[in-house]
C-alpha cells in the first residue's frame, strides 16, 4: 500500500499546527516520522486516519484520493494507529480489551470465549508477551499495557501500522520482541510508520526518515545516507552540541537516606542514600520494583518496614502531602493519569502543588499565580497559547515540561524523576537534562529512574541497579557501562 499526503494544512482556532506538510509511505518499508514535540507528527497521522479533518491538501492511497471520516474507516482500509496515549479500559481484562468491538461470536451472536482466548494467547505468544489474558489492565505496569495495545493492533489484518512512541514504556527485552515482529511484518509487505524520539531505534530499524519542523515538511532521507547529527539539524534547525551536558557540581552531605525499606511482594530491604548535588540513576528491568520503591518513599504506597531520613532527621511519610511538606518532589512515570490534570490549564496544574507560593495570608493571589506560571512557561520553553492552555491539548513533550515545572517550582530538597524524558524529543531532552543539572547545582538531591541506559550513564554520578525488588549494587557513574548494569539487572555478579 502506497500512501501520499501533500500540502496538508490544519489549524485549531488561530493556532496553525500544520502548514504544507507531507509524507510518502512506500510498500513494505519502516518509515520514521520525526520532529520536535509539537512539530505535528501525531496530528498528521490523525488526519490520515480520520481523527481530524484537514483544512487543505490531498491524501492518496495507491493513486486514489481518500478522506477517512473516522478511524474505523481507516482500519477497514487496513490502516491501524497505535497511539502514544494508551487507549485501554482499565477495569476490564487483557482479553476483553483485545476484543473490544471485535468479538468472535457463534450462534445468536454469543461470544465464543474459547476461540477468543485461544486467539489472544496466540497473538501474545507471537509477541513474546508473558501476561495472563485474564489479568485486569489496572494491575499491569504501563509497559505491559503498551504491549497489550500493540497486540490489539496485530489482531487486525493491517496493511499499514502507525506506531507513536511504541517503546517508550517497554523494557529492552520487550523492545527486542517488538522489533522482531516489525521486521517479520515488513517481510510480509506491511508498511510501518514509526514515530519515535529514540535515535538508536530509528537507525537500527527504519529504511527512510521524514522530518517535520513547526508543522511543515522539511525533507525525506534514506537512513543509510544520513547520520544522527544530520537528523538533529533537520529537526531543530541548529546544532545541539553534546547529547548529555557536563555537570561540575560539588557533592555535599547526605540529604536522603533510606534504610531497610520493605513492602512484601514488591521490594525487600532496600537501602541507599543520595547527597546534595548528586544525581543517583536507578536502573533495572521493567517490573524490578524501581517505581514501587519511589512511590513508597513519596507515600503513595505503604511500607511494611524501614526508615527514611531527610538531612539526618527521621521522617514519617504516610501520604504524598507529608512527602511534599518534607521537601520531596516526585515526577511519576505516567504523566497522563498521575502527573497532570489533563482537562485543567497549565496554570491550574502548576498552582496545585504551589498554593503556599501563590497565596497571601491564605488567599490566592492572581498576580503571584500569573508571575509564577509565566516564569515556568518561559524557563521550560513550553509551547502553548498561554497560562490557560488546557494540558490535554499540549504535545506529549510539552505536557512533560508542565509536570517538571510544577514540581521544580516547589523548590524541593529531593527530586525523584521516574522516566523524565519518556516520549520527549531530543531537543526537549537536552532542556530537561539542563534542568536536572541546574537542580543539582542548587544542592538538590536527584533520583532519576530511567529505562534508557545511555541516559542513566550520561547523567548519573552513581547508578543503583534494582532486580526483583532488591538493590543488586551501586556503581560509580564514571566506571559503569551498559554491560555492568545489565549483568546486575539480570542476576549476575561483578
């Protein structure tokens, strides 16, 4: 199936999102679609699949002009979109999510549960996914939920798959399984549009790359004829410099000390410390317990035993409110459901954890609120209409900047970052890295959980490796490498 999009324009009110954008997809190719957050990648694909109506331009499939009215029409034509925003029903099982609207029926329209279960297990095995089909979605990790979404798309006889940041929440092993399936699909003539900010994946997997910038088409290149620097120049129109900015900070005294933290079934006897000005990276495979440890420190889940000390003083943290009062900021891995109030404005989201800062004698000061939000928007280069822009209408990267902004505005002593650059483009990543370094320079103790090993290695002073809920070792950042981290993460010893 050959798809050609030409001269696509799209505006939301006065905001011109796409201007003369284009894209050409050939038969049986994996084609990367890249650009900074807000460049219009997802919008262009949503126009292709009928989620949005274009203002101008043409779309042709195999030489015939088409205009899908909705995603169902696109799916019938063989085009399936796997969205970055998970489209799952959390109270239903894996099997029920897989077959929603596509139930296998027998006589009188009754669901053939035996056939559905067999089909579900077949697709899950093909993807190398070890998740019970009767598991409830809310009990799964974000990465597992993403794998279920990918499996759902593979149950359709698709001719074109559009994948928007499909590996953002996946482990290295899950990513490898996905790549094998993608390569197999390409061999069968299926075309794949691959939207990702992970450069290593683009160069490993894709045949061609198309770049959008500020909603406009910049160019298309063969992967074999361009390098990473060339891609960055096309994306942002300038050189970006070193991928991980250098940090020259004097490491101070211990700010956070955790001793014997235990929660049965999740993690056991976890002990570590973080000093002022230090970035402690936390690595491990998906499901190792990294996120659960951080959530327990922040009071989101109760601990069975163990102690937490801040600046030498033992603290009791039973809920996030107490954690915030103790000086802890926590950027969660799931910005959609936990990090943001999506239907509220940027101003509302930043204000909610900074009420003391924007109040005067217990009364909200609109001037203080306006000044704070304006400052954060400018410092984080958040692309928006203004403070009252609804977060639901921001790109993924700009949503993440709002999450960072609201917590950094609290002036925390300890900042916990769980997957801080997930779904963020290379330019925005550099900005986030600079913010992390700035916080460290101010004496903040930073804990950074990340599944991207280059990021962990590039940003950390020390690296704590977690496996099956236990700390397997702490490595010096300068002496660590991917092999040492993976050895500890998979149960080996150094």
